[in-house]
């Protein structure tokens, strides 16, 4: 019988000893997430997982938004107090992975059953990769959509191009109504660019002033300054919701995961359509959402617990429940048949989710996260009239390089 190496033996002991110790001493697996709105559902998943076995105790901790969570994780990594599992937005993990702060999970992924690996959309896997290695495990996946006030716009804008959207906004606009909401938000702007056949990255380098980016920002600026669109700060959620409900604004670019929140707005009948597509032959959408990572230095037993919990979350029936609760897209194809009844009641969400068939991961280079504020500043400066769209994007590109 071959002898086990000391490192392999240590890893095996780390995983098996908690079980031998019995249910009284489960390994604590802290999970930081950015899902404040559905933290009750996540707590329930953790509770059910903990009851299903006696090796691990998953402890979920809501940490605010993605933008709130990242600096907290960076601080925890410096102080040696990082959780065993954390949720990061797709553009956030590459810099940490490049800096050696995240665990390479490639071996774990390679050992997964083929039925699970192949059931997850390839673009979703790729969204958690850097340099050919897996640093992120998929879970919450979103696609961009065009939400609309169905009390004002009675027919669905499904199939609209950006040209059609501008023409429709011109017909709906009045002295008090600016139909389209424009925000300085990088992901929906990237979707705007990709829907025109363009990209904000080329060969791993920034392309923030690409022809398609200029075309997109020029249109948004033209519509804003011409009374067809209204700029809204990302911090002005309450005001935007109020104006959307009363019909001052009619169209908003958003994540499909915002659908549940939009439906809670009083006196609003909200509709959802796939994202506008300017060039059908080259149209795609960027994946949104986050990936689950294991910080570097996580003890073997905690890492095993984090991986076991992820596999628990990936069960098709659990993913179907997650989709119904959040409107996120399932990363696994096999969960879709379990959603037939729900889709029958929500056909617009079915159409929105179908976009995952033409979805692509966002740029995952170590500095891609730094492009986000540069893009958002360019949007703000252009639609606010402080700079021309070209000057704003050129400045962003120069800063990104």
C-alpha cells in the first residue's frame, strides 16, 4: 500500500476530525454576503444545511452591498480575520486573486462530478476564472433588462433597438415626463456597449473609449440634454422610485434581480423586457451578479465546509427556490424545468432569463475593477454637460491605462 505524504495526510485529518468529534464540535464556516434584501432566505439555507450534517456550521453575515463588502474583506485579510467564504461582484475578485489573496479552487472544480460541471453555463464558469484558474464559484447570476411602467407604456418594449427606444421616448416625452432613467452605473453601460457589438475591453486591456462606447454615451447624453431622459444618482433610489411610479420616468435599465424590489413600489405596474439590442447579429449581454470565493489561508476544514455548502446551494431544487425568491438566473440548466410553473405565471421573466444564452462574462483582468469608477465618472460628466462624451471617455481610457 502506498504511503500518504504528510501534506495529504494533514489535509485528510483536517476534514475528517471534525466528524469524528461529533455534532458537538462542528467547524464554524463564516460566510460574508451582499444579499441584504434576501438575508432571510440565505439564513434558512444555512440553517437547513447545518441540520443536514454535523461536520460544519455555516454562519452567514450580511455585509451591505458589494461596494460595502469589498473593503471589509480587504481589511479582514490584512488582520487575519477573513471569513471562510465571501461573495464578490465579478469585477472585484480578479485584483484579490492576482495579489494572492484568494484560494485557487481549480482542483476542487476539476474533481466535481461531470454532471454538475457541464450543467453550469460555460460563461458562468468563465466569470470566476483568472489566468485559467478557478477562483470563484457561481451562485447568483443576473442579466440586464429594460424595466418599464406598464401603466404608461401598455405594449412591451421587447425587441427594441436603441434607435427604437429613443424614438419611443420622443413620443412619450412631455414637459414633465422624461421617459428614460440614466444612471452612472458601469454594468448597464457595459451592457449598452455590448448590445451594439462592442466591448469595454480588448485583449485584456481597457477599451473604454471604443467606438461603440462613444456611440452609447453620445446617445444617452443627447437624450438627457434633449429632455428624453433624466439623470439619476445611484444614491437617489427613493426619488427615482417615486417618479417611476407616478410616470415621470417610464423606462429604466436594471438587473433582472431588481424586479422583486420594483414590484413592491406602491401604485406601480412594472413590466420587464430583454435588454435593447442594436445589432442582432453581434448582440450579447454581460453577466451580472457575484461569485463565491475562499480567502487565502482559510484552514482546510473550513475550506471543505465552504465547498460543501456551495454544493448544497447548487442543488437544482434549491436553485429553483433561489430563483423564485430573487429573480436571479439559475447558473444550472437543470433547474429550469423546475421553474416551469413559475415561468408560466411570469412569462416576462422567462424571456429576460433566456438572455443567458447570449451572455458573456465581464472582463476579468486584475485591474478591471478599477475601470468601474472611471466609466461611471465619464457618464456623469457627459450627461451632466461638463465634458463631451468623447472627452469624458478619452479621460477614462487614459486613467485606466
